[in-house]
C-alpha cells in the first residue's frame, strides 16, 4: 500500500467497514479482459474466516465464468464524502475501502436459506426481513471465502 498511514490493519475494524458497504464488486479472470460485476452481498465473519455471500440467476456470463474459474477478487467501498477546499483549489474524496481475493463456492440447496438470510441481514439491519422461499430453487447462491484482504481509509 503506497500510503501506509491510510491502511486499516485491525481485522474487526475491516469487518465493520464491510458491514457499512452496500455493494461488493466481484472481478473474474475472463481471458483477455477481466469481468467485473457489482453485487448485493451478505457477510459472515468469525475469528477464523470471512465469507461473502451472493445470489444471481442460474445462468449467464458470470455463472459460466464461475464454473470455469473459481478464483475471484473483490472490492467494496463506502463513506464517500467530497472534500473541496475552494481557497486552495484542492479537491479529494474521503472513503473507506476493502479489497481482497478468495475462492468462489457454489452452495448446495441445503445451504441456500441461511446464506440468503445473511444477504437480507446486510440490508435490513433492524429486523429479520421476509423473502419468498419459492424463489430459492431458481436462484444460484454462492460465496467467496476470503483468503486475503486489505483495507484503507481516508
């Protein structure tokens, strides 16, 4: 990291940044060009591992790539605030971000319900939000098991 004074090193603090984010971008190797997709996500973190959950349609470009290449990079950011100092002619942005990588795993039918509950919890912090279980069989649910990550704050 070029500016070490901006690095967030505390694991629990990094997890809190992740909880504040509302989009996670997954990046896959797709031959000549990377393939990036912004996704809603759910989070599960304990002392040993961090798992990010996602859902999608059962087919499509992303699914085809995932089945071929189970490694991915992720990025998420939040707390954006434009900082404009007109008198100095200086403009910058405050933010928090997390970047990492890991392996994708497509979840079994038995694992989908709990993973989707974690997804809902990311966006409904104060209650257990209902979702129609009829959608589960036509939904692909997968996770990224984080192998390494870094975080930054400005």
